C-alpha cells in the first residue's frame, strides 16, 4: 500500500500523458526502459519490515544501493530525457532518538524512482500543491504512512503549513484526520494543529494544517505523560457507549477468520463494559513519535489519521505507556500485550489524574477491556494501512495468534 499509494501521487495528472508502475522484487531487478508510449515510469518497492535476519537485511540494502547507482550511471530513462527523481521510503519511526532511526532508514528503506521519457510532466502531487495554495512542481516531500505524502509549504502570508495528500478513498485519506482537527477546534482544544483547508483534485485528497512548535521527544518523561493525560481528559466525551473497539474487533475477524468466534466473544465482553462508562474521542496512535515537546513540557499532539470519535476511555494512555515500554525493551505489540501493561504501576501513575478528571473508577474489568480495545485498534490499523501484514505468518503469529491464545488461557 505504501508504494502503490505514493506512486499514484507521482503519476501524470495531465490528460494524454501516460504512466506505468513497476514494483521490483527483493533483488532490486532493474526495469526495462520505458516504452515509446510511456511518459513516466515509476519503479522501486516499499521499505523492508522489521524482524528479518541481519544477513537478509544486509543483502536487501546492498542490492538496493547497487540498483540505484546503476540507474544514476546508465539513466534507464529514454534518451530524450534522462530525468530521474529518487525518493527514499523510510520504515516507520521508532522511539530511541534520531540516530537510531537514521540507521534503520539506511538499512530498511525502500525507494521510488521517477523515470521520465519527456522533458516535463505535471504530476498529481503538483496539482495538490497548487490547490493547497503552495507552489509547484513539488521538489521535496516526505513519505507518510500507508502511501500518503507530507509536503511542507509556505502558502503566501499564512506562514508554514503542512499539506497531507493521498489517493482519494485510501485508508490514509487525509480528510478523516481533517475531521478530527475540525472536531477539536470546535471544542476549543489547544495543542493540536489547526485545519487550514482541504479538498480533492486529480483523484487525490488533501488537507493543510498549521505547524506546531516543538520537537518529538526521544523518550516519555513522567511530567510529559501527566500532561498528555490532562490533554486526553479534555477530549470530547459522550454518554453513548463506545463502539471503536467493536468495529476494530470485527475488522480483525474479517482479516483472520480462524479467530472469528473468539473475537465475537471478546466484542460481547467489551461491549458489556462499555455500556457502563461514557465514551471518549481517541487519537488512536498516541505515542512519543506523535508528541511535540518544548523543554520538558508537552507542546502538542499531531498526526490524527487514526482517530475515532467514540472509544473506551483510557485507550490512548495505555498505548502511550505500553508503546514506550515495548520500544525501550525491543518488544512488539503482541509480546507487550501479553505482559498486561494496564496492570503496571507505571500505567496507574500515568493515568491517576485522568481517571479523577473523567470521574471514572478503573476497576479490573474495565482495564482488561481497555487492554483488549487497545490491541484490537492497533491490529486493525496495521492491516488497514499495510494489508500484506495479514499474509506475514511471523507477524500474525506474534501479534494475533499468541495474544488470542493468551486470552483463551486467562480462565
């Protein structure tokens, strides 16, 4: 999904122009030159997933760099142009600082190469930039999650803006995150980007938002965790029961039908708990990578594409604490869940003020339901953005099978 979705944004937007997409294999086999009827060929593949052996990862990186050097040297594009655009596709950012992520990117990154057989092409991403009030052609952008692109622009006198773009209707269509920002603005919540505009052009959806000051923290400080809990307590709430977990559990069952009976039982169990507490808006991916700090204080919460208006209270804070613990220890979702992070002293300390502010007494049954809701939300989001994960036996075993087997053995 990352490669195909991003490639769409680099396809020609002009009528009469043609484009072709060639996804290479893990050996990075070079493409044939574009045919006479192809104005643009996009070639490459997405980033490598974690969990592979060091030898396999090293071979992948070496073959990638050899292929990219060969393209630069021989210019696989047609002789009439030779114009080549290279875009690195890094793996997801993890906690641990910029140095660690630079090393991961150097090894695991994919690449997307633009090969033009004409001198000038107006791409979908250029149409997006113009519609958002920026300038084109777009020379630089960052590859976002699930095939989206993030463009930093200076639209006239309005200062710096972030433009997010994706193929319309894709799971990462930015209009959904735009709804979150609009909802938060209506509720007068600070510390979140302000929605500046949105639209659709050339088959792509886009939003523009303000840029918050601050930096992403390398680790979760205790004081920042308490400030995040305070922010979460101000998220919109409703007396209607939460339903995000129900949707997520059904999505997981659709992807892994062998577990459909167990997941249906879990949905009933969590639904019963949800009827006893108010629901709350959920960020959906609240970890240090989506926080901004200034000094030792929270400055903002960004990247709202996984939000939901009606979730079990406490789910975001469990994600914050559990992800921090898991990343520090090098554990994935499934292994982290099996350690029941909702029962730890760290989670209790981080959420004490939150429960007091929301007037909810977090008993054992509620916290267990929050743990299930958190897991289901993360699995559903992962396979929605990267459908090939469902076919990855190692990922499914670690993050789905072992968790559900563990749930079955709770007694």
